[in-house]
C-alpha cells in the first residue's frame, strides 16, 4: 500500500467502477477536478444550483483533508443544441432571438447572473472558469487528432461526426456495451437518428453553419464555417487546464449516458490515456414530487427563493442536507425546516459567545466535542454523507446545551466549542463566524443587564421590563430568563 493510499480519507462513489473508492490522486497531495458548468442561455434553477453546492462540499472536503485542489468549471456559451440528437437550435442562439439580443449579449448576461448566484450561496469560485467560445482553437486541434486516428466522418451540410463504433470501450461509464447502449438510447428516446449518422450514439464534433444563415457565433475551420459540438468543448477545456489525465470529473446523473460517455470516447480516443480517474454524479431535484418546469409554475431560481423571504444560508442548507446521490424533493416546508436548523446553530453559537464566567477546563465537555467532530469528519469523508454529518453536529449541540443549562460551560470551554464548529464550517460553508460576532454583547448592553438584575433582585419588575424593552429596541438583543439565569441573543 502506498503512503498516499494509506493517508487517504475520502471515499467517493465512482460511477465508472460502481462502488465507493478511496480518492488517491494521480499526483501526491494534489487533486485536479473538473465540473461541467452551466449552459448560459437562461436562469439557472435551484436544481442546477444543488449540483454546484454538493460539488462545493466535495472541494471543501478535499481541502479540509489537506489536498491542494485545482478546480475547473466551464461555461458553455455555444454549441449546446436543444436536442441531444445534434439537431435543433443552439440554446444560446435561440434564447437570443426570443429576447431580441445577440448570442454574445445573452451568454454574458446569464453567465454573470450565474456567478452572482454562486457567490450568494457561498460556493467557492473555481480556479479556472473557461468559456467555450474562447477555446475554439483547442477544440479544432482535438478534432484534428481524432480525424488522424480515423474516428471521424463527414455528413454533408451537417458536420463532422465521431464514429462511436471505433472506440473499443464506448459506453463503459454506463455499464453497457456499445450495442446495449445503442438499444437503450433508442428505446428511451433520448436521441434520434440524424440522416447520415452511422449509429444512434455517434455525435457531432463540429457543426456546419446552415447555408445562407448568418449565426452570431461561428468560426472558420479546416472543415468549413461552423461551431463546436457540446461534448468536444468539455474535453478540450478540461485537458487544457488539468492535463490529459486528471482525478475527478463531476456532473449530474443525466450526463452519464451521453455527455460524459462521449467525453470519454473522444478524449481517450485522442490520447490513448485514461481521461478521469473518478466520475462523480449527483441526483436530480424535484419540487413537491414533480419535475421542475416553468409550465408547472414550480421553476425557482436563487433570486426567487430570496424574494420569498428565505436567506441564502437556508437555501444552501436545504440543498446540501440530503445525500447528493439521493433524489431531493424540494418543498417550502423543507426550507422552513432549514430555517429552524440554521437558527438553532446560530443561537447555540451566540449563547456560547456570551459565556464570560471563568473556570477550569471541563474535560467531559471537550470529550463530547472531540467525539462529535471526529464522527462529523468521518461521515463527510464517507461519500459526502451530509445527513449523518449534520446529525452528529446537532447531537453535539443538544448535549452541550444541557451542559450550558447546568452552568457547566465556562469561557474557555465555550471558545473551544465555537472554534470546533467554525472548523467544521470550512466544509459546510455557512459563514458561521458571523453568528459568533453577533453573539458578542456590547459593553453598554452588559451595563443595562446589570441594572436589570439589580431591579429584579429588588422586585422592581416594571423597571426590569423597561430595561428589557430598551435592550431590544435600541441594541437588538432579546433576553430570556431561564432557571439557570438569563440568556441573551441577537433579535
């Protein structure tokens, strides 16, 4: 066993092998990860954003485990057709016509909205965010390699196609043979046979511009004026920035039978090397048990959710609380539950921040924290098991709250607990340090608290109530009287 494998912590479900495997990177200490990014022809809905949230958790976990991660997530701003059969309109060009803008304007607009959404949800920006339109040269070079190796053929007035029968292991990501996959796709009506295609699984590498039609996005090439196919883009961009072989390739489950299968065929066909070592796929999100669609009126963007009064934290929590390989049924009841969970964490941190009583270290409390911390990290490293990890966090909160009620948690213990939670937040990405800052009670409020205690001791409850109201109205803090004393928290 290599030292790298011995020290590996993260197990992830690899679609290629259909089992959980330890992530052992190709280059010691460094993980190269490619994630299929958005096609920027429309707003990204919360189902799309769920994918980028769990990918963010994956990256955060790898970095937590000590790896240096190089994360590439592309922008598809050309070439993604409305049909997976390499027919129909380019989604970006079609959107541009509907909105009376150019394709360049549409892609720029929706790309920036996507970046705003990822920033809102505190998704770490990728180290490289390549745009397809800026990598035409690399795509044409890759097509040339495939042509030289005999993988391509021409359909007149249509484009350059990849002959999938020439790639020995076509379909291996799906667990099906070439013949089985051709039958499956035909039966599932995922693609249709374009006139001139030799096999239903063959796909376009380069599409010719229609005769007598001026596209917003088209380029000269050795094959004629046109634009790239969708699949060639990811292969060209990922290999440019991560090398011909890299560690992790991420996407949604819908990418498995066509997009990712085609990426493998053209990349490995061109280089003769394994393309990606681990293939990681996340499940869909439904809304109230139904597929999300504008026609059903259940199509929600990040902005839609925020406008309904929910915070970014609540949405991020709701999107990552289920296991990434499980179908997520999104409901507003689930968002309300996420709100409750966030408030519980916030109140816990604020209460700890307000503990000022000095005292000896409580080893029992630290044992509770250390044990929960280890189980949380273990759960996340077990195929990103967020439901179990969050259960461990809330289990610890329940135990510590009981100790707080007993007055057993002193200032140094509180700091130890908060520090542990903030370390775990490197994975959660909820910016919990903001709650710790909120929990610090201003000196003026502390003086008013002392006056209120004195008033209560003198049984001057009218004055005590006035002070309580002043603390809330002027400083934004709520006071709760418990059997173990007062608890103060941010309103």
